[in-house]
């Protein structure tokens, strides 16, 4: 990055029009990296303190606690529990404990209240009472990610729920994927008759229990040959699944979307690219590695295909990673 620069929004873009795969197919459109920030200003123009709030467990049940960590962008003074905002009817936060000696990180233990069910909860810091070494006060507030609480007694526990995951979200010729069904509690009655998917695009093998707690199963999914489909899911109809109290599930639980392309290579689609950057917050003296990963071997890719704001930084020469012409 260039010196004395502050920019919260920066991306690298690849224009795919000039990129060809082995069959001569040209890419289409453009692909962008994730956003990254730059702050190479001298300390004397440093911005007010900022904070990141994280919680060690985003689904708290009866008997559990979580560690809340407050990480400031620089050494601060004046930070105490009075600066922390949360719904005290749903839980309590213990005393703050400094981590290390640099005045940047504190932790506290969050204990949920009993008999609570709440899907939406956050822990926030009001930055107006926090100051950095130059006396700059923080502005606004910063929040943790959302977390849920369910500390109700088991006898009134909700019906079973399921999370469906697939080990590969882009299946090509010769590949299979493991589909995992993870229930919120021990269940009975779950079999392949409860699973819904498009059988014209692939087949799901027999279910295999994972462990002995009656919560997790897996099965192998095999895509059909000569198939191209961008939109596919595997769903569970929960109506036939019961928990230990005999409560039947309701609705469905679905995997994320996955794609299938088992067509012969000669009719393969144009190349695609994923752009990543090794550091999403660049400061003075730092550099970052930008990686361009194509879906297949390509030719014709050079710096002319990469678009970014050259007033904020410079990109060095491209270097091939490996010998397969993809990275």
C-alpha cells in the first residue's frame, strides 16, 4: 500500500474477457476479491479507538457459559463494564480481565439466565467513554455477532432440528461428496425416506450413523454423468423424525446450494476465478499476497486483466503457483 493512505473499501478485480482455458473458451464478466482496508497514516493522525467483540459460543444451552473478548485497535484507557450494553434479563457478564499488558484486550465470562429461549442476542461496547493514548475518544458502538440462548428445561425442549452439510459444493465428473445430517438432539425414525433431492441429477447412498449418540448420520452423494446444474440442495422432511420425548420435527432442513458439472471436458464452461488477499487490514509497512485461483488451466492472464485503484497501492508481477496453470 502507499504511505499516508486511509481507505476502508478496496478490492482487486479480474476482467475475464481476456482469459482463455485450454479449449479456447474466453471468460465472461469480472470477479472481485473480498474487501480489505488500508491505514498507513502516521500515528499523529491516528483515528479514534475501535473494538472487535467476539463470543466463544454462539449457541448457549443450560449449564454453559461463554468467554466474551474485547479487542481494541490500540491501547485504551477508561474501559469498564459500564461501557458494555446487553440485555441483563437474559444473562450476566462477569468482571473484565486484562489479557496481556498492552492495554488492548479484555475478556469476561457471560452466563445465560435459566429458563430462557432467545434467538437474537448481542453484546455491544459504547465507545464514547474509551480513550486512546492521544486522548481521542471512541465514537458510536461496536457489537458482537448474534448468539442464541436456550436454557429451558428439557421437558419443554423444542422439536428436533437438523443441519445438512455437503463436503463439496462443486461436483465434477468422477467426484462424490459426503452429506452429513446433524440433529439438534437424539432422534428416531430418520431414514432415506425423509430425504428429498432431485434423483435425476444424482443418487444418495445408504445412511450411516456417526457415533452412538443418535444425532449424526452421513451418506455418499454421487452426481449423474453428463449433467450440468447450478442449483441443487438436499433436504430433510422433519415430520417423520422424533426426539426422545416423542416430539415430531416440523418443516424441512436444507443443505446449502451445490453445483454439478459432469459434462465432458470438451464442452466445459468458460474459466472462473476466485481472488483472495492474505491481509484484510493493511497498515504502514505491511504488504499482502493476492492469490488468483482459476477453475481450470488458463492462458493469457496478465496484469492487464487485473483492475484496482492504483492511487491506493501497487500490485507486483504475477507469479505462477505450481505447474497446472491455475493459480
